[in-house]
C-alpha cells in the first residue's frame, strides 16, 4: 500500500515521527517522550525552507543550448506573475504559484500551535510529517485538558494542522476530540459553530496568529459544550430497535434511501447498504468499547457506534484513505449526520428518526 511519506535519500529517513506507537506503515521515527516544537520539526524531517523563484520556459528557437550559455545568450523566456516554490535543501520544485502567494514555512506552522497554548509545555506534539516531495505538511498535537463523560470515559482534545507548498489549498487547522477508550475520532460539529478554520496563503503572519487564538477559543468553547452535551446524552436511554433505526438513517447514502426507510420499503434497498447497517449495528451492541457505563444503551453510545465503525471496522484502501475519510470525507460526514440525529433525539425522542 502507498504511504506517500517523503523519503530523504541523503539521510535515508522518512519525514515522519510519532510518539510511542507505530503508524504510517511503521515508517519514520518513533520517540518515547513528547517533543518540543523544535524537536518535532527535526524528528519529522521538516527543518527545510521553501523559496519562491522566478519561472521560465524555453523559447522555440533551435540552437545549441551549451553554446548559447557560453556566449551569454539567455535561453529562456520569463513567465510573468508565476513562480516556482522550490525546496532549498533538495532543489526540488514543489509547485507553481502566483505572485500574491505567501509561503508559510514549516517552522511557522509549529509557531501557529505554540501561539495557541503559549508554550511547549502545554501542547503535546504526537505526529508530524511531509508527503510527496515535501509539498504537504501535517501536524497533530494534543491539548492539555480532557472532556470527561461520566466518571471514567475520557475524550482527549486534539488540534490538527495541514499546510502545503504546492499552491493548492489553504492552511487548515481543525479541532477534533478522540475518545480514549477506543480511539474513536468523534469529529463532533456543534450546531452553528465551526471546528475548522482555513487561512489563505496571502494572509500576514499577524493575521495567522490572530486566527490561531480564534481556533483556541473555538476548541475551548467546544470542549466545554461537548462535555455538557455528552454527559446529557449518556443519561438518555435508547433501545436496540431505536439504535438500529438511527443507524439506518445516519448511514443512508441518498434521499431515495431515506424515503424507502420512511415508507418501510427495506426490500428495495441494496444489499451493500443493508450490510453496512448490520455491521454498524453489530459494533454498537457487541464491541468492548460499547460496554462502558456511559455508552451501553445510551444515546452517547449510539453516537459512538457510528464513529467507532469508521475507526475500527470499515476497511480502507490504505491509512491515508482512512485518515482523509475520518478528518474530512465520508466518515466525517456520517459523524456529523449522526451528531444531528442524536441532538434531535435528545429533544424529540424517537420522532426525530422519522
């Protein structure tokens, strides 16, 4: 399976580190203690810089290139308003950008995290790495506080950041909570709030830091609200039939499927969809992580059943596909849909599923 981690032939190392546990096909460096931002930059092989350089193309005149260079003849035509982003340690071109594009160096990405908490002691860097030739960088870090559901169910709070040097996409920073008992990425999206911010590469450093503090405010507020909400859900009982019904609605791939469910026409539904529902339902009733006092037979457990299926049961092409699905793709969308269903169920009861 492809991993796409950058491999530095000079150092013979992959650009990736993780704390304590293996990840990404067991490549990269595994370290025992949480590093500072400076150490994380070094461990992940991200201690390189990127430059914007003028872009040229060859003209269509046929001549001896070496002779032209020797005679001082310029063999290339400038490309106005476009530049090549070049990695300075390897001289590899990472992408083509416009004149207004502002590079965010890897060290600035870590400064983004440090500015949120205030120092290296408050935030714990768990993973970081570079993909492709180093054109895409990602960092995950754990915040110091937990969300506590009941007495013993803990949810860790993480910040995730990705940026690129290829001219595609914004700097993206996201808040995501992870349940300790089974490492389910919950990805809750509170109603009328956002757990993700995007920053254009044209933004100034001051604006980026301002956005960083904004994200910290989002994560702090979300953490407090989610703790209250999850504890409320953990007190709401839901029976097996209602769990099955919620899973059917949450996993529905289209409005047509929802209509068939409402009209009790399950015999018209595809076997693929029905098998997925059964797999999620089986996880909901039998997985060890679903036997906790906060989850078994509760609305909180119903929510974790869907997120747990995508984290622990569903098969993916590779680890990258899984990561993208959970963070921004199909799994994330289903988690959000389930969140809304649970929120409505808490207010309306079983009528919310019809």
